DNA sequence: CAGTGTGAAGTTGTTCACAGCA
DNA sequence: TGCTGTGAACAACTTCACACTG
């Protein structure tokens, strides 16, 4: 048995799970859950692959990260899969979050009840707009951002959700980091920079639109070319 | 001047723009816009790179897709950049969209006024929940999904936005496609499958959470290891 | 033989190195 | 010198091929 311990000079210690893998996992989990509801107990990576639309080997390799083991011929036990994935994705321990910017998107996230089962709990929301401060959304009152420091010191919150305009994203992020936040979920189009001990995930709505439009027009173009070329 | 026309047998006609590139472009645009507001007229890829947090060469290569040309020593003209990017990203022509599923997220997207400048206009919203049908959100009435077919036939809508539960995502997508939609923006955790002439972009909120949590705990782990190893 | 698991090959995207320019 | 632009090296991710297992 060969085991390479990458103990080269401090460049990269943990290889980490590939991001594409992480992005696929919720889809596997979702599928496993619906199979479970249907009473199906076992599933092969081949079938997961077909239903989710990726390569079977990919599924196998992805699942290997969760340390679930499949039985040859039978496949994976659906319950094991659900457990392993939930565990791996960190849906079991609760991460408490502050949300900054209670505009449309912010309010939507506050109203979103699906987070509870996915390891995230928004425990306070902030804004600076007087028209918004004081509003109650889904049982959560929107506080003035002034109060942030106070609360951040008392409660040990790990995640900051930024649903605010691009202009203020970086400066608010800096404050969050100074006050001890470990992860930032950034919904603004401004890509923010953070020190290496902090994690950011950028979920820009416009990035997705960009991909959608571009692919649509590429396809259209391709279709036109085909018509001409034949 | 060399110009390679990839006219090899019909395997891939258009190479297409790399998806990561597309995802970065809105950030460049955002930056260019804020420079423009500050009255800055020229910017180098080196500086864009530093501010956005990617490699300078990457920026150059990304921008090359938009056909914008930079001047040596000076950089790119900010106005050109804005124009080229907006054009490239398809923010100039309007794509009309139907939104299906007017729950929290659906309503949030309906209230989101930023789409107008980004080439997307939601012209109708549908649901089947009687408690939601008939509501008015941001000047748009939520219709019963029954009405969809009728409207889809009359109006030539290109984009469908799915903000509905995983269970119904695939079946609704199939209907949309049958009725002529060209692109689907899927917010449900169910990865949906479509014929090759239709584009899908999956924007699962949980996929992002998964990445955030995993990276956070990897970092934490790494930090602990370092403490021990030294 | 239908399925897992894995090393090797292939593909895509990123970073490096450097030529050319003002 | 500071910058664009590009071909070549590199790294990450995906797909292929196949050994193994019940």
C-alpha cells in the first residue's frame, strides 16, 4: 500500500475536496432523499449518474469523499448515502449567521425556511436604511448596522451573509472579518478579498445570468451555422 | 494575420467561452462601472487583476473574448470596457422570462429591480398554490399555472425561471421546453435534463452553502494541524 | 455480468515566460 | 519601464479502461 504524505514545505497541506464535487453533492443528496421517500433502499452510481446527468465514474469518485462504501452489484444503501452526505456537507451542526442588507434578496433569504435542515441559521439581520430597520421578516427583526458590533462580540457567529450593494460589500466584509467571522457568503457582484483564514463564496446572481445568456446565444449561433453549412 | 477556421468534421463548431470566464465578467463590468463613476478613464489588466483577485493574464485572456483592445502602457479605456462587456454579456437586448413558483425566492426575484439593466425582464409569474395565485408582487400578478400554455403561445418568451420545489422541477421544465422555451434558470436543487437545443443554468442555493461549509471546515482543520505540527 | 473502485489518458482552465510596443 | 498579448508549461477536473468482487 502506497501512501503519499505531501509533507513538502508548507505549500498546500490538505488537497481539499474539488469544488465541482461539492457542488454536485447536494444534487445527490436530493436524489437520495426522494428515493428514500419512494421506499427504495439501494441505488447504483450508474443510475445516480443517469438521473443527475454526469459521468458514472464521477459519481463514484465524488461519493468516495464521503467515505460511504458501496456494495458491488447492489450499489449504495440509500440511508447510508443520506447520512454520509448530510454529515459531509455539514448539515448536521448548525452554523449561525448574520445577514447584512435586508433588501429584496436579503428578505427573501430571511424568509427561506429551507436553511434549517441545511446547517444554517440566520440569527440577526442588519441594514442602514431607516425605511427597512425595524421591519420584522419571518420572525426576525432587522436591526441597525450600528448594533452589529455589540452583537458580534456577544454571540459567536461564524457566517456573514452579504446581500448589499456592490459599493459597500468590501468594507462591510472587512468589518465582519475584524469582528471574527469565519465565512462569508457574498451575493453582491463585487468579488471581495479576504485574508487566508477566512472563506468566501461568491454567489453573484449576474454571473449566472451571464452564463445563461451566453450559452443561449452560442447555441442559437451554432444552429444558424448548421443551417448554412449543410 | 492567421485565422484558423475550425472546419473539422462536425464535432464542435464553436469552442465557446469558458464558463469560469463568463462568471468573472460581471465582476469586471461592475469594477469598470465604479471606475467610470469615479471619473477614471483608463485601467490596466494588472490593476483589474489585483482588485478582483485573479491572475493578470487571466484578465487579459478573459477580456480578449469581448474583442476589446487595450493600449500598451495605458491599459483599457473604461468606457470601451463597459460597452464591450455589456454587449458581450447580452445585457443590451431584452430577454423576456416567465417565472414558475412564486414562493419566497420567486417573489424575491420578482421584486429584484436589477434585472432590467441586465437583459432580463420577468413578464409573468405562475404558481399552483391558491394562497399565492392572485397576489401582486412588484406590479406583477401571480397567475395560475393553467394559464401558462395560453400565454406561452401568444408571447414568444425565451427564458423560464424555476423557483419551485425539487419534485416538480423536471416535469415543469419538460412543459416549458415543449412550449418553446430556449433557456432555463433553475434554482431548485434538482439538476434537470434538457435536449441539446435548450440551455440550463443551475443556481442551487445549497450548492453554494456546501462549498462554503466545506471550505470553512477544511481551513479550521488545517489551522489545527499547523498548531500541532509546529 | 453488473457493479465498485482506481490508475492512466485526455481535456479544460490557469499560470508562467517572454516577445513586442510606446 | 509598464503594459498587452500569446505560446508553452502546469494544474485541476473528467473520462476511459480495466482489475476485482459477490
